[in-house]
C-alpha cells in the first residue's frame, strides 16, 4: 500500500498521550452524589475518542485483520483435524472389526482342520482294521491252500512207481 496519505501521521506516543488525557479527564470528573457515576463533557470525550480511532495506525487495522484471519485459519484447521480424527477412528473401528472377524474365521478354520484330521484318523483306522481282517482271511486261505499243495505233493510222491533197478 504505497498510497499517499494527505493527513500527517500521529505517532504512537501522541496516541498514548490522548489515552492518558482521557483517563485523567475521567479520574478528575466530578462524582454524582451517592453514586459511582461521574459527569463528563460528552462532546469533548466523544471528539477525543473519534480522533483517537481515526488516528489509529493502519498497521493496527492490518494486525486486527491478521488476527481474525489467523483465528479463522485455526478454526478451519481444527475442523479439518476433527474430520481426520473422526475418519481415523472409523477406520480403526473397521480394522478392529475385521480383525475380530479374521480371528473368528481362523478359529473356525482351525476347528474344521481338527475335525477333518480326527475324521481322517478314524477312517484310516477303520480301513486298517478292514485290511487286517482281509489279510487274515487271505492268510488262512493261503495256509489251507499250502496244506493242500503239500498233501497233493505227498500223494504224488507216494503214487510214483519205484525206480527200476538198472544194471550197471
């Protein structure tokens, strides 16, 4: 802002002097009987306050604007932070929920595996028992067959004619 200001600038010291003058005027004002109120020259007081307001430096107005902008920025930032926190909390709840579902699924899968392993063991043991019975039956049949083969050979040997004596 490089615009030319036709009025002469009031210094900070002059502004402080105006405030001190207003304070002194209030301190010296006559009190109303039986009251804490005082009588002041309204026109003089208003004139000094208006002059004081008019003479406030532009930097002060800019600083007030900056403070308001900063407060608005902080409010927007806090609002965004709350939104981010809310989304993070929702995501956290979702992940925890998924974690519980996953844990339950793993537990159920482990139970199914244990049941399947138990069923497989039972089936294997039943099959072994069945095979054992079949092998035992086969062993009996083979033993009987071996006995018959042995008897048949013995009979074959008994029925054989004796070897002729051949002179030498």
